[in-house]
C-alpha cells in the first residue's frame, strides 16, 4: 500500500487539487459507468502546473522545509539504490556503536568503495534508534576507522550527509565530541584516495563537515548546508526563532547559493516537488553525479589527491 503523501504548508494549493483528483478516482471506481478521465486529466495537469510554479520560486526557508521533508530519501535509500553487496561495520573499537552514522563497504557500479552517512530514520522507532541522524563521538570515531581502512586498501570514500548537527548532549561532550569531529575532519583531509560527499538533506555544522571534507562536495537540489540551523541563527541574532525565514535567506544555505560562493562543486537535480516525489530518479541522478566526480581522480597518485583536496578548502578561505 502506498504511503499517504505529506504536504508542506506552502504546497496547500497542490494538496487541494490532488485531493480532488483522488476523490474523483474513488468516485469513478465506485461508478464504473461514469467517465471522469477527462476531468481527472485536467485536474492533474493543473496540479502539476501549480507544483512547478511553486518549486520554481522557492525561498531559502521553503527549501529548508523540503530538505527536512519526512518522506525524503535517506542514506539507507541511497545505499540500497547505488551500492551493491553492502556490508556494514559497527563500533569505534573504543566505546561502542552509534547508529546515527551507518558505514561499511560495498560496490559502486562494480568498483569497491567505502560508504558512510548519517541516517535520520523514516519511522518513529528508526528515528530514535538513529538519534535523528545526530552522531555522538563514537559515530565519528567509527567514521575515522572506516576511512583509515579504505585508505589502507585504496578504496574511494563516498559520504552521504544528512544531519541537523552532531549530538549536543552532556554525555557526548564528556566523551570528547569536539575532538572526535576534528579527528574525523582530519581523516578526510589525510585520505590518499578520492572522497566524494553528497548532501542529501541537511548539512548541519561540524556534524556534517566531519564526513564532508571531500575532494568533491555535491548537494541535492533542495538540500541545505550551513554552520547553524536557521532557527539557531535567529535565536542568536534576534532572540526570536520565529525569524528563521529571515535567517535562512541571510545565511546563503541553499545549493544554488553555495555553488555561486564556490563552497560546493555541483547540484544534483531533483524531480519537481522534491526528491520524495520521485526517489528513484533522485537516487539515479545522484549516482551519475558521484560517478562523474570520481572519474576526475582516476589514476591520480595519493599525494596529488591530497593536495587537490587541501587546495580546494584553502581556496574557499581566500575567496571569501
């Protein structure tokens, strides 16, 4: 059975039209003699046009809402769609396992790779188990462990970023959250193999940077990437979370803004209405973009791969 579609506030006109379409279809199923195909077609075309018009002019705050959509594809969806023979590894060999970051090894288009990413979870049970994608120190130490293994065996690293930020709990701070994030960032920079990061939803602060310090950083069309959430920025700047929409605009957190600023390297297109409306198309487009990014580093020596990555991030600082 198909899950009921969830609509965002600004999608209300589309929701109303698509609800009418469903009503007509249900009516037609009950009264087979009544032909409603023409009316259904007219309403579907109207709904598609309304959706296209809305998504052609999304504000940064609306893009933030799309990036957080509960039905948006998560890491496990991209992993299932792009990685064959995926074998997850658990634990940081120091404290324990953190399911906010999932990682392991598999094959991407026939090529062995290391894969890791934040997983938010799609159900209440899964969200609690994965801590809503907010990793603790052991999650980042697990990421370091995987990246070091990948480097040892010459395997590219693919990272899928989707987190509001690292977990800010007291126990995480007690176990060295900041140090773990720094070590993970350092491990990214030290890789002698190419790494590609794709922001699939939210890329929040150091929690995202820890696995996204990559040779190529890509973003899905309606994802966001920022040093703090719009709500957090609004609380600091105006002491009013209600001004999150103003903060989102000022922060330049959309994929389109960040490409212009030279912070990310490319935007992966999504279906009109967001990746959740056509998950297969979004995942396929992501796969093509990742393959293209990896191809740029085919055959390069480890030293050059490291140098290019370092130069990329140093250039951001000089440009801004």
